[in-house]
């Protein structure tokens, strides 16, 4: 992935965690509402950026997980 795509993913995650903290601290409704709207906008932008990212790989489902390869020889 390119750095801008990772920026949107990280920023959206931070924004929505901040929203959860704001709700638990009983912040004023208008602040929570605007942060929620901004978070939803960034989720839409993040999904668009991730889906339109020009990322290719030579991995297939036969490769399973890279961090835990399957040992086919025994």
C-alpha cells in the first residue's frame, strides 16, 4: 500500500477511538456529533482509497499466511 492510503487508515482509526473516548467522558453533544460525521466521511474516503489503490501481489490462497507457512512436507 502507498503511504497516503495508510494515512487514511491510521487517521480514521485514531478519529474513531477519539470518538469513543469523547462519548465515555460525556463531552458536549455537538463535539461528538461533528467528530462522528468526520469519522464517517473518513471511513468512506478510506474504503475508496483502499479499493482504488494500485496494489498487486503474486501471492495466492495457496500461500496461506505469510507469518505462519504451512509445511507440506511433513
